[in-house]
C-alpha cells in the first residue's frame, strides 16, 4: 500500500477529509520505509494526531516535536 492510500484510510476512519491530514503524509511515507517496530510507532502517532484533530485539540505542537 502506498502512503497516500494509507493516510486516506486513516483519515476516513476518523471521518475527516484527506486534506485535513495531508500534513502528516511525510510521516506516513517515512513509516512505510522503516522497520516494523518504528513503523508501528509512527503510524500510532499519526492515528493519534488525526483523532486529536477530530476532537479539536491543537496538533501543531506534536508535529513540531516529531520533527525535532
């Protein structure tokens, strides 16, 4: 599965448009090129970020932390 399709599925599960989660695409791409344990942690972080976006929490801080 490619990163865009995976992110689309993750966004759909949360009931949001892909455009609302597109800023997370680089993380999903990195996850798919990482060892399984790292992939699972990154995808969990992406899923949590999408869930917080649905609940209205600010996800900008997490994205900044992930880049550091």
